């Protein structure tokens, strides 16, 4: 009897499976096709991204080998076009550096500003600092403070770098007391990089020694006397006693 019940149960299962297949088989096949297509598309996309990264990396390295700043700026600009986001940001930063080296200060600072406004990460922070240093000789301290405000915040890893620019702005404005105080704070800041602390210490020593202050006047150049007219004898030098 148990065998009969088992056979009946199997027949019922087969019948149910056939009914389910007739009702949903088309959908299951379509779902499988979509799944296979999705896997294949994902693999193709990953391969394409890898190729794009390799292409961008090759173009970037080639641009780095160009010694002429103007030509390098053009090459970095071409490397940035169409490159993945990370590669494009670094290439644009290198482009601005090359433009600055080529004397295209205004154009370089414009690119630095664009990068800083578009990226809130390390690349944008570096671009913001470079823009500030590029403007440090011409911009007011107020303008520099506004430019550096996003990274001149408590807890920002870039704050000491921003404060160095502002300390230099005080020095350039001949506010020696404020500049010296800021450089002393940076020289003793535990969070500041060692290279920055060394620069700050050097500025402190410079300011303590009277830097940025004018002392006395430069003596005038000695005017050479014209040679005597021909025929006029000059007095011989008085011999020195032995």
C-alpha cells in the first residue's frame, strides 16, 4: 500500500510541476536570460573601466615626462578629458601646476579654483592651497581667509597649511607681530607636519632678527673721478716710512 501512495504522490508532484511550468515557464526563461545578460554586461563594464583607467594612467605618465611646461599643460588637459573622475581630477591639478610654472598664473589659479569648488576631498584641498599661495602676493588677507575657510576649520587635516598662508599674509602686510605669533604657534603645533614646522621656525627666527624691517640707508656709490688732462702731472704718492 505504501508504494501505491508513493506513486500517487509522485504523480501529483509531476502534475503540479507541469502546471507551474506551463504557467510560469516563460517568465522563468526570461528571468534567466536577463540574469545572464546582467552578468555579461557587468563583466563588460568592468573591462571597459579597466581599459579607461589604463588609458588615463598612460596618458598621465606621458604628460609627466614632458619638460616644457606649456606643452605639459596641454597634455594634462588632454589626459583629463574623458578620464575616470579620480584620474581627471589629478590630471587637472597637474595641468594647473604646469600652467603656473609656465607663467600663466591667472589661468592656473582659475583651474585651481574650479577643482577646489568641485572636489571636497584631498585633491580639492590641495588645489585650494595652491590657489591661495598663488594669490598670496596680490590678494588681501581677507580674500585669502575666505578662500581658505573650508579647510581652515577645527579638525581639518589641512588647517595648519591654511594658517601658514595667513601668517605669510600678515608678514606681507608688514604686521610683524601677528605674523610672528602665528608662525610661533605653527612651529609648536603637534599636528603640523615636520616640514611646515621647520619653515615656521625659520620665519620666527627671521622675524625676531628684524625681518621685514628696514634699517639705515644704503651708502651712495663712489663716483669715479675723470682722468687728468694730458700734460698735467699728478703728484706722486708720498712714500711710506719703513
